[in-house]
C-alpha cells in the first residue's frame, strides 16, 4: 500500500454533444431545442450531416432559466362536507 493520497481526476466535460443528449440535459424536446438554437440561446455546429450542441453554451442556458415560483397548495373544501 502506498502512503500517498489518491488523487481523483475531475471528469472531463464534453465540448460538443449530440442533439438527443442536449435535449435530455435541458429536459426539452427536439423541436424546442431547435427553437432554442434558432434564437441563439444555445450554440450548435455541424459536423458532416450531424448537428452538435456546444455543451458549455447549453450549460449556461440551463443555468440562466428562472427559478420556479410554486405556491404551496391550498386546502379546498371537499364536496358534500
């Protein structure tokens, strides 16, 4: 056994991801992802026929989304009570 502490390499982040992976990451549909790219909110590049999402721009987009403002449930009267 070695007395040196183990170093853990940080996971490499991809520079580009395929559209279905980007959709899964952003929890959105393919059609909505194309709209997001079309508006310029997320960058994409072409490699041959494939469209690839620039992952850092996707991360920035997801981080920029507003927080959900959800009201606590109200107690309703039950019918017949």
